[in-house]
C-alpha cells in the first residue's frame, strides 16, 4: 500500500488512541493527524510516545470547528472518525452534547471531506443503534431502534453517512462495534470502574439484577477490524464488529471479582437506569466472510491483561 497520510478524530480517546498507536507502529503513513477536543475522556498521555517522536501531529480543537483542520485534508487519503460523546448515563442526564458532537460534528466532517473525492471516511458506530433484542443476532440490515440520546445520536450519524454516499457517491464506510474493553479506558465505563473499585477494596455498583447481556471485544481486536474495513471494506457498506463473547453483567462482574481474588459480597445492586437495554448481540458474518477478519483475543486473557494494567497504574 502506498504511504500517505491519515486523520483520526478523537485520537486521544480510548479506542481512537489504540488506533493511533497501531497506525504509528506500522510506520507506513507519512503523517498521522489527530483532532481531539480533550474533553474529560480524552488524554494525550495515551499517545504521548508517538507525539514526542513526531510521528503524530496533534490539533487541539472541537470536531465542529472544521476551519481549524480543513487545511490538512489536501494531504490525506483516509479519515477514521472516533470523536463522539459515548456514555449512556451522561446522555440520559443531558443529551445536548451528544447532539452537538455526534450529529452536528459528524455532518460537518462529512460535508468537509465530501469535496475531496480521494478521501475515504470511516464512521465508527455502535451496536446500540440496533437497540435491545430478545433473541437472535442483529445484522447490518436489522431495524434501528435506539433507546438513549447516545444511541439516537449515533444512529443519526450513521444515516447522514449513508445519505452522503447515496446522494454524492461519497466514499463512506461504517463500523458498528460491540462493547469494548482494555487498557486506557476511562473509569466511568463498567469494566474499568469495577476493577478500580475492587482494587480499592470497595463494592461495585451493579444496575438491577445484572441480567442485561452485552457482547465484549478487546480494543486491540476492535481497532484491527476498523483498519481492515478502512482499507478493504466496500464503499457505502456497514460492517458489524463483534467477538461472539456474550454474558450478563453479573457474569462479567463475577469473572472480574474472581480474577482479582475477591468474593461476590463486593457486588452492590443499585436501581436500574432508565430504558436499560436488555440484550445486544451482533452477527459479524459479513466482516468474516468478505474481509476474513475475526477477533483473536481470548476474553479471559484480555481481562487479565486489563486488570494488570489498572493495578500497575494504581501502584505507580
């Protein structure tokens, strides 16, 4: 593949920073540009090594302020769009930031890249756009039933991308990933929250009876799939990214507690959150059959790696 430059929005976030690290380590890109507003969930420390080595150029700005980064588009061939507000609980409290970032920000980015036909734009989305399903699996043509301001904003983002492709033949691809875990994740998310609380000797809050089911993928695998779609996916297409590893939140918490060496008396059941989706489950046959990608990280090994990372961070 001919070396060129790439833009990663939200590249100081959890999944975005893993993408930046993987891209930088391959050393096949002339320049990796990162646009990030550095909200509470952004941390330049996640990509500090590559910034100090001048492999990555950082642009500190909101995704909506396109005039601050539009000049770089003449130099790039790809955009990977991670930048988003992503926490459901926060969206239940105030959905406006999700509308501004996930909908308006995505539209402005798409409108900017549209006039550069050589640029492929990949929108990183979520399995939450499908909403809760009682049985079976959600495939790329399943109905969209978002149930929170977060998932509604991501659904709108996806639809704008598909509309741009349909109307202007813009080169857009979309990935919809399942719940992601691994090092560097913000502690508001379930797995790092549980690990951090347990390592501090405190109980972990668990919504309701813990029977809600989620599918889990290691961030390393998730980014590997995104990069596969970026370079080999068909324009205008959607690709689910799942691992097939599904469990209830209670089962997940039991695994975390067991690996840390504690007991289930460290679980504290709390009032369920409003509109809590019961079950997500992805059909990822499309990315397997078309692009020959599948998740490689064993969940127990990935979870142990994650616990070790947070323990080391706590002790440092």
